[in-house]
């Protein structure tokens, strides 16, 4: 298979590609954290490293929350979804750009104005 997946490719092929991408990302994250595969099982379900891996998978793949929770050992998909949502929300604040800092409001005077015809 060469190139990109297009409309005519089957869903099974797309899922296989998504799973392969997820496995590659998990490997990258495990190396970054200096963990072994066994660390996913040995660490708690709310471990920040595991949640960081799951957040990356959710942001960069179309892997379901159920598959993500099972692969990263986060427990049930329902509890994983709640933990991941909370983790992503708390970490999104630190990842925002300075233009979107908390407390900063955009005023009409900040926006570009375009000439209007009367």
C-alpha cells in the first residue's frame, strides 16, 4: 500500500492503519518516559504518564476511547474518559498561546476593521 488512504479504502484498512499509528505513538511515548511495556500494567490508572499517552492518542488518531483505555491500561472506557477529560482540561490551560491567556478578553478595538459601504 502506497500513499494516502482515500474514500475507496475499506474501513478495516483504515482501522488497521490507525492501530499501527497508535502502536508507533505508544512506543515513542514509552521511550520518552523511559518505561517498558510492563509499566503500563504496573502503574495506577490515573498515572500522569499514562494519561499523557492517552491524550496524544485521542488528539492524533481516531482510535476509540474504549480501545485507547484498553491499550494504555486505564480501566473501563467510562472511567478513562472522565479521567482523560479532566487531565486534558487541566493541561490545555498551560498549552494555550499568550494571546489566549486566561483573563484576557478580546475587544472590538482589537479586531481589524474593514471599510463598509453606506
